């Protein structure tokens, strides 16, 4: 915490008791050339948190190698001191083939079907592909200054330890997340609908890793709202990853066990709510598949031809048909 707590997810900055946050200086931002960035990425593999390395900090939760950075005009910058970072850079995950392209595809697809997502970029450092996502917990003013906005994920909101983030271990469920939104959100009805769309979308793309730390609440005003979608990855295209979904849908962990009656169970027990989720399911099943095929073509035009993208489209086709 001492080494990396100055820049966390959300607005918290943690410093040792006797230490005051350093004041802002111009050399807080160091634009990196490819050689330096490559060195840092190598280092990141050895020291995942980059703690203690030349004041670099990275204190974001999650299993993947990632780095909080600045990114402007196609250049990655290292941010030191008190200046907030604005982007997150992720590398390929070992044993998860082409994960960078998978996440890029899923995030862009979500945007296409109307789910709010931060802007994503594919960036190359030499031949190393990096996935760069804009931070939704940062706000840039007209003068270029950046403010931190607080966020907490659903595990934090419920006081659930990250070690038990999956529902089967005692982590958040669809129902408990919806309950948090209904009680605490600034826009309960709209946010509950947004969460429902995210859950249906994750089912369609085969993201079985949508656990309680992959949804967050964002404190733009005094009351929180559901944060944009992030960490969207089709895990079901990889035979080596767990098929079990992070949260049950109407009592079922396995996608093939989910029928319409199970979807009905994740909404209030009224005729209107059931009709509504059926409508959402049919709309998203059709729309997501259509947009996936369009996005695949766009990827091809940009020279991005990856079997993983074909596999995701095939999977969406199957799940869509199932719905
Ligand atoms: N675009 C973003 N803006 C702000 N915060 C983000 C963003 N993306 C991720 N985060 C925060 O960083 C944390 C880790 O990011 P992410 O979930 O993408 O990483 P991960 O390593 O893939 O996680 P997992 O352990 O779920 O695989 C998230 O839980 C969230 O709090
Ligand atoms: Mg995550």
C-alpha cells in the first residue's frame, strides 16, 4: 500500500501517515518511446504491481497484467507523483490466446449494441499488442486537468472480500447486485435495466467471468450509478477456462441449463417484468449477432484477422439461437 496506494481504482489515494501527497510537477508525465515502454512491459511481467520501481504505481485489482498510464496522440505516458492516470493498458494473457483482440472485440461490440463502455484502442509497442481502455473514473476538464471520480465494485459495496468474488464462493449474485442498485442508485430503474442488458450481453458473448468485481458503482454525484461495462472477454471460446458462469442465471451456473424460466427468475415476479426481459433477450440476441458480424468485417478491413473473433461470432450465433 505504501508503494502503490497513491493511485487506485476510484478516487482514493493512500499515503503513509506522516507523508503529504507530493505537489504536482511538470515532469509527472513522461511520454514514453517504444524502447522505454517495451522495457517497462518486460518489467511488468516480473513485478506485476511495479511497486517500488522509480515511483511507478499500479494498484488496480484483477488477475491480468496491466498498467495505469496516460495516453494521448497515440503515445503512452508514464504518470508519477499526484497526477491521475487516464488509461489502463493490458497485455496478452498467458494461455488465453489473443486475449487483447478478444477484449477489444467484446468491448467494441458492447458499444455497438448500446451498452455504455469506455473508449478502447489497440496499440502496438513494436510487435507487442496492447489493449488500452480509457478510465471511466477520471474526468478531464477543458484545461486538460484530470479529476478522480470514486468507484467501488459490487464486492466492495457489499463488504465481500475479493477472495470470494464468485457467487459459488459466497460472492455477489445478480439478485444482490440488482438489490444494491434498487436501494442506492441515483437512477434505480434505469441502472437495473442497464445491468440486465450487461448480463444478457455477457451470456451472449460467453463471458463466464462477470463476477462482482467486474461491475462497479461510480460516484459522479452524491448517489452512485452503475459504471460503464469493462473487462468484457469471451471466456467460453477457450476450452481451458471454466464454463461455469460467475453468477447464476435463475439458479443455473451452466449456460446450457438456462431456459426462459430461469431468465424470468432474475426479474421481479410480475407479468410486466417477465414480458420485458423476454423482449430484451430477443432484441439483444438479434442485435448482438448482427453487430458482431459487422464488427468482424471492420476488423478484417483493419487487417485484424484472428480465429478468436470467428469463434466469438460462432458462439454468439449459438447463444443467440438458443435465446
Ligand atoms: N476502463 C476502466 N476505468 C476505470 N476503472 C477500470 C476500468 N477498467 C477496469 N477498471 C478497474 O480496474 C479493475 C481491474 O480491471 P479489469 O477487471 O479489467 O482487470 P482483470 O485483471 O481482467 O480482472 P479479472 O481479475 O476480473 O480478470 C476493475 O475491477 C475496475 O475496478
Ligand atoms: Mg476484472
